């Protein structure tokens, strides 16, 4: 192994990590604010990938034009789910929302399977060039993934820290009853968080689609890593999920130099187990 | 009157259970045998969810690991039935201990998520480690004849009556054991943890250890259930330890009434027969399974027992007024 391979895999790890972070941050936000474990989160990611594929197939010529449409489409589906089946059970214990979201996710998966078929679909890279840096050549699209992902993650972070809604979100996370008593429209805060979370996962799916292809089971493949990331970052900790995402992305990418992909997943799991022994509250202390 | 209804119902159920393989054909016997093994699986989960109030999404992992342990012992290691079964049960218990050990280190919903992580991880391993698990194809069990006792062979060919009665006997034993377990001092502690975990902690109980313990006990029974299910089917596949099955057993337990032991057992038998029938009708049966999961949570969170109880109460009030 040469230093080139190492540098390339480190960069690949960053692009994986950004995609994991996009999924995990939604899971962690939903838990932190709504005490809600979303088992359908991987399916939002899958729907995002199908959204961009569909957008390109029906003739939206540009990837970058189809991207916001795909994300918006998934957010609409997520909000429909929220008002139709999840609203009546939002105050129930986590077990009930977990089962409901699993059931909904299974239905989404089966619907996609019966409409689009079981076979994986390919999307051409929207950015084809290579970035040349001294002796190293690196696909430009992966750099785009890293930049777009990080910018949007940061944007949501700023939204949470600086905007009125962000203030409300953090207030609900700390004390829901008190926040409601002070006049904050808690249900609307939930809706915003649900939209943000599903949008971030959809964006992850859109960005991942040209790299990994599009298939009905892609959500299930990534959800294990997303949950590991969430636990490493500390449940409910937004920044933690980003740091954890990048960390796990690097573990997977560096592991891929020597190991099979599934074994690399197990290394990620092992990392989490060791961390649980040393720091049970997560890498960064939980924000809750 | 109600004092007569219960023993009468119990007697009818027992007679039906005893006669079932003579009334139906081979296929009906096979379906019932598998369904009863799944009922045993749900009974063991009730100790975790119903009695202790622990939400674990990895119970099918224990069911499947038990079956794989036995299948690997019989086919790959060439061991006899009893050592292989012991290997399967030990593997399920070890898995239950490992999941519990790490899951109780996290707080609150971290427990749930850790069980989700383990369930997904074991499912991917079973899919990928083909030299051990046969991957998507699973492991065929070559032996249909099991040396149960010296001189007594059980025939585990599909739909055999001896297989059926073995499973019925195991279910009955496990039910008696579970009733004793719940009523014992240990069971009281577990119910105390469900009632108020903080208080149990404050009283000096090592709640984490009890949680791991109940997961291991239930894991052993789930391992037995997995072995019986695999024997009745003649093979072990990844389907047995999918997260989907862990979710289904939660739904069955809720439907049957958590903590009632018999309720989840009956619900699991009926629901799994229903799914089996559905699977023969449409390849889209998973869509229906998802819809049922959703509908049960929204409309029947107290289970069928809760609904029937409420209806009876209402009827009693109306007759009184």
C-alpha cells in the first residue's frame, strides 16, 4: 500500500461520512426533540435516491435542478406520514412510534419494490471531471458531495443555533411542557423537525445515488451504520452525529483497504462497543 | 357462570390441540407445528417486554442464533442432536448476554437502539458469512430422524405427528416454567422494575443485571423455539433472524396482551398462521404485514384482550342499568 491509496481512502471516507452524517443527524434530531425512534429513516434516504432517479428519467435535464425537487418530494411524503398516521400517536411511548414507523417504512419499501422493481438502477455522475492535486487525481463528484453535504449540515446547525425556530427546537428538547406553557406552538416545532430530518436523509440519498446506485433495499443497508453513528455521537446530539458520521466513514473507507465491506461494518460496531465501555454517554457528552 | 367458562374453554382448547394432527392433513400439521414454535418464541418475548417492560428489537436474533447453532452443530461439526441443540441454546444465551451487557450501559432509549444495531449486524453477518450460514440459501437439515432418547427416535419430516406433539410438550413446559418464573421472587423483582425502574434502583436492586438476566433466560427459551421451528421446517434461513421477525413478535405480544404469557402465545400462533396463508395468496404480503403493524399500534395498543375486556365491561354495565 502506498501513501496515495491512503490519501484517496481518507477522502473517500470523508464522502461516506458526510452521507452517514446526513442520515444520522435526522435520527438524532427526531429523538432529541420528539422522543421518537424513526425506523423509516433509511427509507427516506432510499426515497431520496429514487426521487433523483425519477426526476432524471422523466426528463428534468439537470441533476442540480432535480435535487431540490427530489428532497422536497420526500419531505412532502414525510409530512403526509406525520399528519396521517403519526400525529395520533406522538405522545405514546417510544415502542409505539418505533413500530408505527417500521410498519410505514415497510409499506414504503414494498410500494417502491412493486412500482420500480427489485433491480438496482444506475445514475450517471453529474460532475465527471477529476481534480488533480500534484500526483493525486480524485473524482470531482465526491468533492462536490463532501462540500454540498457539509454546507447543508452546517446550515441546519446554524438554523438550530440562531433562528427563532431553532430556539424553540432547543427549548422543546429541554422541557416540552414548560415550552408549551410559554406559548411555543410545539406541534409546529415537531413538523419543522420532521421536515428537516426527512429532508436531510433524502439529500443523503440523492447525493449517494450516483455513487452507489438506487435499489429498494438501500435504506436497510445504511440504517445499521446510521444507528451506530447516532450512538457514537450521543443520542440527541446534532454535532455528535456529524463527528460520528465522519469517524465511521473513515473507519469504513480505511477498513476497505484490507477488509471486506461487511467486516469493516463490524469494525465500526466494535468501535461503538468499546466506546460504550469507556464513554457510555457518547463521544461528545449528550446535549440533552 | 364465568367460573365455568374458563375451565370449559381450556378443556376444549386442550382437546383441539391434542386432536389437531388427526383432524387436518399433513400440511395443516406442519403449519400448526411451525406456528406453535413461533408461539413459544412469543411466550419467551413476553418475559422481556410484558413482564420486565424491556423493549428489545433483537429477540428474533436469539431465535435464529439458536437454530443456526444447532444446524451448524449437526451439519458442519457432525455432532449428534443433543450436543447440537445444546450448542444452539448456549449460542442464543451468549448472544442474549452480549446484547444485554452492552445495551444496559446506555440510558433510556439507547437500550432499544443497541438491540436494533445488534439485530441488523447479526442479520448482515448471516447474509454474508456464507461458509458458516449458507447465506441466502440457509442450511438444509439433512437428518429428519432425531435420537431423542436412547431407543426413542422422533421423526421430524415435514408435518409429522411426533414433531407436532414434541413442540406442544415444549410449549406446555415453557408455559409452566414461565408462570413459575413470573411468580417467583425473581419475577417479582422484574415486575417491580417494570412498575418503577427508578424506585427499584433506589431500593438497591441492580436493575441492569436483572435486565441482562431476563434477556438470557428468555434467550434460552427463544433458542429452543428456534431449534423446534428449524426442525419442523427442515432448514434454517436468514428469515429466522431478520429484524422483521423481531418487530412481528412485538406486535404479537401487544395483540395478545403483554404480561399475560398465554395471550402472546395464542396471538403468535394465530397471526403466524394468518401470515402463512397471506403469503400463499400474494407476493406483496409484506405490505400487509407493515399495514397490520401500523394499524395495531394506532387502534389496538392495549391488545385484543384489552378490547374484549372493555367490551365485556360495557356489556356488564348495560345489563346492570
